[in-house]
């Protein structure tokens, strides 16, 4: 059995050594530094060496082709996955390789590109360039010091975005309020309407 676990709660750059048959991976799901440096643990006894750590960059969409391949199948050719099968890297049959990953997030008009150690980030119109390996907490904005890298990644993001569907003009709304679905705790119901009562006239 192959078991996978990911956590959004820690910005650490490496996972701690695991038990036998466990590997630590870093993968990305969000825009900020914590979201882009999420530890992941995979346990697959007999296939993954225990206490091993991989520096392979991955993204959540890699899980679909990876787990399908582990089960001996692949995505439907008519609906190819945007991710890739990282089984060969996790099992030591292939070396880690560079990835270029893109994100856009409606809140704050966030945009990001991760290319090797570099990350371009834009939030509410403010733009940044970080070396996420040397500066995992993203405190030193290097966009002026490495202008050519900044311009390249910004241009790459714009070219990628042109291939995507347009963003929604407004954020999606919740269909269920907080008293109906637990993780919608920030969504409130409108106050119930007070029925009007007609009093009899004398």
C-alpha cells in the first residue's frame, strides 16, 4: 500500500526523516512562501527507501498521474493530466529534475512562477523576485538586483496566462452557509425575514 500525507502548516524547506519506506518531498499548492514550500510524506514499503528525502519540486496535480502509475494504469488520453508521474524519482529510479510551475489566485490578484530556485510573485500589484532556496521565508526582494530574471519570469507568466481560461470577474460564492458546512465557518446566513402580521381591524 502507498500512503501519502501533505501539510499546509509548515514553511520548512525539508521534511524530517521518516520511518521505513517513507520519503519526504516538497510540493506546492499556494502563492505565499508557506504554501509553496509544503512538506509531503509518502510511505511505500518495498518501493521507497526509508528515511530518504527528495529535493524534487512537485505540485498537487502530480498526485493523479503518480498514483495512477503506482496502480498500474494512466490517465485517459482524452483527458491528460497537467501533472507528471514522479514515481521514478520517489523510488530512486530517476534523479530530481527542474520544473517550471505557474499559479494565479483570485484573492489579491496573486500571480507566481517557480523556476528552479527563483520565484516571481505579484500580490495586489506589488511585484517580487525571491531565491526561495537561500531565502525560504521570502524577505529579500531581488527584482532590481536580478532584473533579467525578474523580467523573464514575469514575461513567462503572462505567456502562460494567455493559454488559460479567463479569470472569473468575481470570486466564486459559497453555496452553503457556515451553519450547514463546518469549513464554511466564515460564511453567515442573512437574517431571517420577519413575517408581517396583519392585525384584524375593528
